[in-house]
């Protein structure tokens, strides 16, 4: 269970600075912007209205930092990076249920010149109770109350919610902005729909790297020592898993000495079973990312991918068995039929295990709070290596022992 929130020592964040700039009168806002650090101003330039940013006379250094990295600094580093609260904007554009349409229109008009605003959020003693669209304000009379026009019990995100989970819940709505509430239902911020989509796109783009132990921070312009320090732990884990497979081979030296031809098929089995596992894992990760996996569909996915892996293993096992039989006869090896059956059965078993592991491991790791893309690939390689080597060398060992 990840921590809900980790408050930093400094109280000045881009989010708190943005809240001040939106609340202060024009001249006071300009004076406040003049004392803000350049990195904070740079983080705000992607959110503020361009005319308002020009009015604030933000320094050229901040504009240069923003041009080099438009979102170099999130709006609120007071939450963990993978939580919604880390990326949300302050809760601007609020009104009470008793607010009139004329008053609400003024709030919306004043904000429009400073920041991108889509909805007015209706709060009662800090709790989100409704959402009001500009269309409702346009069609109502000036003295109508917000309470009579608002959409009640609106969809909202939680500040301690994982970004991926938030995307899965929000993808069916496709809203331009989402209110963000805490556990008590109090409105604490707003997350733009475009920002949520950008975060999900970055997560999908980084999955390919995480599958082979490349961290999200390992970019093309990262220093070599930073890239090396990020990759070394995964290299060590990968080495440990490969060593486990090598231990299985080492324990069956007597079998290899008698049936040396089996060694030819060790990489064939390992490659085929790992491929079956990686294909199932790719489908599972895609389902997790797009929110397609529900409780009732997990078991269905597991059986589907296991069946596909089994049928693929039967085909590959038949081909590999015939290949072993042909090679054994060509080299006049003893027990050619037994070796062919061993290869075929090992191929079927290892592919089945690989497909089943690829379908279920990412889900288990996700439920445990681990990164399914980063850890599942290495675990699947370890499982398929051990199973394929164990079957290919264990079946003849059992046969010899009898």
C-alpha cells in the first residue's frame, strides 16, 4: 500500500503559487509573480492564459526554462509522483449552491482571462456537491440559483489515486477537466483531461523500456553514469535469474553427457516459451493500461492465453519433435524416439507455463503495488527457463532412473 501523501518541507509549490496568482487582484498578482523563483514560474506558464502571463511580466529566464521543458516541474511535488495529487491544479472556479447565475458568470469571466476554465465546481463547506457548465449559465436567468442548475454527484478523481487507475475510470467520460477530492469528499484540485491523457501516453511509451529494465528517467539525453546506475540493479536481477536456469542445467550433467543432442534444443525451448509468455504479458499489460480488465475478465483472460499457449506449444512441439527425430537418426543417436517425445512434451509444457505466467503475473504484481511491466518480464524469463530446462533434462533423468 503506497503512502497517501508526503508533504515536503517547503510550502511554496507551483500549485500554491498558481492559487495565489488567481486569487490576488491584478497589480498584487504582478508583484507576487516578480518574487517567484524562475523554476516555479516556468512550471506555471503551461497553465496560465498567455495574455495573463504577459501581464505578469514573467522573467525571460523562466520563459527559456519553459521552452526547454514545458512541464519540467509538476504543479505539486507534495504527493508521490504516480498519484493524481502530484499533477492536479488548485481548486479554482468554485461557488456555493446559493450563488446566483449573475455571480457565477462573473466568477467564470474573471477566471477565463487568467487560466483555462471549463466548469464551475459547486462546494458546500468545502465538499464537492455539483458541477455547473457555461451552457447552463447561458440559458438561465440572472437570478436563478446554482443549486437549481448544477449537475449533482459529479464524477471526480481522488488525490491519492494512482494515475493509471484514474485513467481507467476517467476514460469512459472523456471530460476536459476532472475535479479532484480527498477522502472526505472535499475539493482539493482540478486535473485537466489533456494532462491525464499525456501522463497515460508517457506511461504507455515507457512500458517498452521497463520490460527490459530501462527506467522512465533513462532518456536519450541522460548522462551515461545516470543510465548505468538505473540499469545496474536490473542487470543484477537478470543475472540472478539466468544463474537459476544455469543451476538446473548443471544439476543434469549426467543427462547431457549421455544425450548431448538435447543441448541443441535448450535455447529453442527457452526462446519459444519466453515468447509465449511475453505475448500473453503484452496482452495483459494492454488490458491493464486501457482499463479492460475487470474481476470477471481476469479468469477469462488467464484461460484464453493458456489455451493459446497450449495450442501454439502443440504446433511448436510437433515441429521440434520431428526435428529431433530427424537429427537423432542422422547422427545415429540412441533412443531417438524417446528424445523426440521428450522435446515435444517439453515444448508443450514450457509454452503452456509461459503463457499462463504471462497472463497472470502482471495482474498479481499490479495488485501488490509493484510495476507489472518492469518485474513481470524478468520473472517470466526465469520461470520459462527453469521449466523448459527442467522438463527437457528432467524427463530423460526420470526415464534413466527407472
